[in-house]
C-alpha cells in the first residue's frame, strides 16, 4: 500500500506501508491493505505509520485523508515528526 503525507509546505512522507492509523474526527481508525475507499477529516492527533523498517509517528494538526485502490493520500494542515 502506498502512502503520501502532504502539507502546504512540503511532502512529509512518501512510500510503501503495511498500515496506518489516523485520528479521525469521529474516532481513530486504521487502514490496512485492500481497505474500502474512504474519505475522512482528521483532528489534531497522531498518525502511526507501519513500514517494513518499523513504525513512524507524525503529529497532525487537522486535515483530510483519502483511501482508494491501496493508495492513501493525507492532506494535512501541519505535521511535526
């Protein structure tokens, strides 16, 4: 599954992931391979990305996530790693 995390300033993360957990405005949720298509707003919180090298964490200050055909795109207000 391919993930991109983008802010207005730069691309924060780009690459293959096994899964990702997001702080949705209606509650946190996790996206794994072959997830159903979804668009969700994000609240302030932590994005957990699981790659073959381990886990990475990003603090997000709101945004939107779209999942479609094993590609995840996160448009974030701002990110701190």
